[in-house]
């Protein structure tokens, strides 16, 4: 297979995977509330195709280094969630996203200049969670209004997400491992969810979903750490499987704990 064919195959796979999970996340948010939607939106299944196709051309050491870049990017995504959620309380979608992306871009430019080690990037993520989660806590609880579904909703959502993904993947070509890691977890799923929800249910309800995503991204940092540590000794394929399983376990535990606490409170 030629390099061009593999590249466009990677684009198509990421478009399909991301579109599918954005549709699933928005459907679950409509039915079960913002926390469930956020837990689905923060799974690595949209980022996985990027790593899978990168692993075809690069060794496991490259994947391990990219995971450090993704960990740095994860911290910027946490800040993005807080900034958007707070901006959405006052502004429309375009302004709120513009503010969020401006902050994300500034942080990404700064962070790509740093040569990250695992302790330093874990400290960065711990600091981002410690600051952002308390500030977003009061924004996480909002009713999700019923949405009137139209026949074209699913293809429109999938098509919009696919276009966004194609742009991001194309831009990310021909870069080093740190930038590859940063762009692999660009908040494309969260952005797509915002595009779908904000105009239809309003800023406060959409902000609740995005604020809840901070909890999912805390677990995502742990899963990326597993990817980094396991890539070289076990190989890229095993490391990515462990990455996915770790993220699934965290998000499932969050949902289970929320259900357990709700049952205790109802007694």
C-alpha cells in the first residue's frame, strides 16, 4: 500500500469512527443526561484510528513519545472545556467556541515548546483537573431539554463531524511525535457535540455536558499514561488495547458511582 493510500485510509477511518461516536454521545446525552453523554464523548475511540495508522509507519518508541504529547494536549482540552462552559453561560455558540479555541491554541503553542517527561506532564494534568473541575462543578448540573428530531439529524451530524475530522487529520500530516500526539486528541468530538447541541438546547445545557467531560478527561490522562508506559515493552497494538480498556474502565466506574450515589440518596 502506498503512503498516500494509507493516509487517506486513516482519514476515512477517523471520520467514520468520530462521526459514529458523536452521534452515539449526543443520543445518550438526550436520553440519559449530560454525564453519560460526556463519558461517551471522552472515550479514545475517535483518537484511536489516528494512533493505529501512525503505528503502521512508526515504531513503538514514537507512539510512546506521542502519548506524552497527547497528555499535554489533554490538559489543554480540560482547560478548553472549562473556558467554553463558562463562556456559554453568556454567549452564543460562535463566540463561546472562539474563546475556547483561542485559549486552546495559545496553550498548545506554549506546550509544544516543552520537552515533556512523564512526571512533568502528569503534574500538568493534575493541576489542570485540580483547578478546572471545582470551577466547573456548578456548571455540570443542568436539565437536558427534549430535542425535536428530524429525519436528516443523523446524516447531518455524521457529515458535519466527518468534514471537521478530515480538516484536522489533513493539517496534522508530516509533523513530529509531540505535535502528532497533540493533534490526535484535538477536541473534535467535543466540538462536534457543541455544534449539534448549542443551537438546539442552548448554552447552559450544552455547557453541562462539556463541563462533565472534565471528569472523563481526568481518566483519559490515566489511560494515556498506560499507553506511554506499555508501548515500548509490549508493542503498539497491546498498548493501544490497554489504553482503550483503561479509559472504558474509568468512564464506566464514573457512571456506576453516579448511579450508586443516586440510589443511596433516594433511600
